[in-house]
């Protein structure tokens, strides 16, 4: 699941990674690939009942822009959720904790995150984050392969041209 706001520069890395995955790979039955944008607390229905969840998003973390980092469920939930400063915050911790309490949380959660460089009004990624998109997509492919759900490379990969970057 890709998370992020495509109108806010590098915050759109998650949707870009989803586009990269869909352009270059086909996925086995049981694997859904989707861009959720900025769902806020509406994230819960997308997570409920999933056995395994792989999220792609930007992350506030040490490292230069474009650094790709992976986090497991226990690392994501290690600290309590902070205050939500925007209705567009993805609410990942809150959704996972709610589902844990209700008994419907995914047993395995992996967040593949990219450290952003610029978060501001723009539909373009910075060069460092744009280069990280392919690496992050490769990490998702590697994770799925390790779970016994290997994506298959498309014989004719499409170019990545997301709808939000096309002029009308």
C-alpha cells in the first residue's frame, strides 16, 4: 500500500513507488498493490483482515534524502502515536493499534520508507528521492519473494508516468 500526498513533493514517494511496481511487475493472486494517498484514520478498512502488509511511504529518519529504510511492526509500534497535526497524516500506528485491540491486525507489517528532501507544493520528486523509488520498489519485490509471493517482471515494462504529472 502506497501512502503519501502527490501534491506535496517528496511526500508523494509512496504513490510513486506503487506506480513503479505496477509498471514493472505483475503480482500473484492474493497480492494487492494500491495507492491510498492520504487516508488518515480511514486506513483501517484497508488493513483489517490482511495477513501481511507492506507499506511504502516517506519517513522522518536520520540519513540523507533518498535513503531507503525498512521497519517491522514492532519498530513501528515501539513508541506511542504522536498528536495528529493534519487530517492527512496516514494514521498507521493508530490503525494498527486499533486492529490489534479488535483482533484483526496483520500478523506481519513492513514499512519501506524513503527519507524525503523537500515536502512542499510540487508534483515532482527531488532527484535523490526519485532515484530511491526504484530501490524501494526493489525492496518490496524482495520482501514479497521472501514471503513466497514473488512478483514477475513484465516482459514489456511500462514507463512510469503517474496521472498527477501529466498535463491535461
